[in-house]
C-alpha cells in the first residue's frame, strides 16, 4: 500500500490514484470491509478533501478509527 502522497508535494492526480489503487471495491464484502470502515460511503467521497489538497490523508483517516469504549 505504501504511504499516501503528501499534499504539499503531490498532484491531485497522484492523490486520486492512491485512493483508487488502495481503496477500490474488491467485490467480496466478507473479506474486504472497506464499506464498513467508511460507513457505506465511497472512499473517493470520504477522501475528497485529501484528493483536492485541502486536508491530509491522516486527518481524514483519524475520523474513521474505531471508537474505544
């Protein structure tokens, strides 16, 4: 998977490609879990601000960490 491109040194296309390459639908919900992690939202929508260079990947990802009780 590798590290996400830094928004200061990457292009929109590079960030978009990172999301598409790493968070695509695998067509096997029992094994994958991406939809569950992002509460049914597409990763492209979740990371739209990252792709547009407005917020870091890590900042957005923190919002989807499991809640600890």
